[in-house]
């Protein structure tokens, strides 16, 4: 089972020297992936279910990951997640391709639908149709990356007679979320699924995923769905084994709100799978 880390584009670690130091440390310790999260804006004052205070420092994930890419050579990069319906898919497709090329194929675009109405209002995007927008935007980006003559005609985005290069060297999309809609999206459009939870919650979600997969046709080009889980359980050897026994391909450690020194958490956690 591979290990990833999330939460290092938040808070004090956003400073350039600290980002550089932590990226080099994460790579040296043997983690596979550095995942960056996104909130363009946060509700002020904070209200549930907002994950952080409105003055929390939070780097744009694509900008932050570009910096991490330049600092590392092997560490894979991913967004967990970009709130896709808040983005222009044509512009995002170009940004993703650019980051993928500059990182030599080390980037995975993780996407989700979002859950904060105030954030959607702030960027001027309707909240109610975010799921349908997400599906359509994924399809539109795939058309730009994969088609020799890109064209798309949807409800929210439409284009033809255009092209965009460079194309990504290895375009991968991971789908975040645990609703039935998100799980179906992972099965029909994702190279990977990003879940969150304890081993018990993960087992329940994987059971639902298997049930839905029996009723959902998965496109052959996508291959087997990779399972990535952001752990919410306190990680010790027993918990790590439980995630591994469930078939988790990559266990992601969230260190953004740990009360222990980040270096200590990173070193201790990676030892659990070595």
C-alpha cells in the first residue's frame, strides 16, 4: 500500500521555504503523493460545515503543486480536491496539462462537487446543479485532452474548431466524495476514488461502491479503479493493516490539524508501512 500526505498547502506550511523543506522531506521519507486541497473562499464568519476559519491560509492547489513539482523529482502530485463546478473546464484543462507536462507526468487531478453554498455564491456559480456540472466538465476536459479534433456540446460548456497543446502526458482524474452520485462518477469517469474515513467507514463505503459497480458500466479504457483513502483514524500498525486488508491502494495522511510536529508525524507514519 502506498502512502500519501495531505494538508501541507494550509496554514504555516504555505511559506515558500517551509513548502520547499516539507516537499523535500516527504519525498525523502518515501511518500508517494503530495495532495493539495482547495477552498477559493471560506464563509466569514465561520459556519458549519465550513472546515476552517475564514482567515486560514490556503494556497491555490495548482499553484502550490507547481512549486512542489519544481522542488522534487519523484514525488507524485494530486489535488484532493479541486471543486470542479467552480472552475472553467477549458481553462482548467490547460492548467492541468501544463502542470502534468512540467512535472513529467506526476500529476493527478482530484475533483469534487463542493459543499459550501457561500463559496459557490462568492464565485458566482449555482450550487444546485453542481453534480451535473461536474460530470459535464470532466467529459469536456477529456475531449480536450484525448480527441484529435476537440469538440463538445453540453448544457454548461460547448466548443468546436479549437485545439489546445501541450496535451497532458498522463491525464488522470480521481473523484472525491462518498455519496451515491460521487461513487457512480468514480466508476464511470474516474481513474481513482478518493474517500475519507476510518477503516469501518471505509469498509461500508467500499461495500456500497461494489454494489453500485454491479449496476454501473465502467469504460474499459479507465481500467481498474484505484482506491485512495484519507485516513481519519489514529494511525498505528493495526489501523494501517485494516486499511490495507480492505484493498486500499493509497492511504493518505492528513497532517493539517495535527497537534504534533509535522516532521514527527510524517516520519512515524511512513514507518508503519515499511
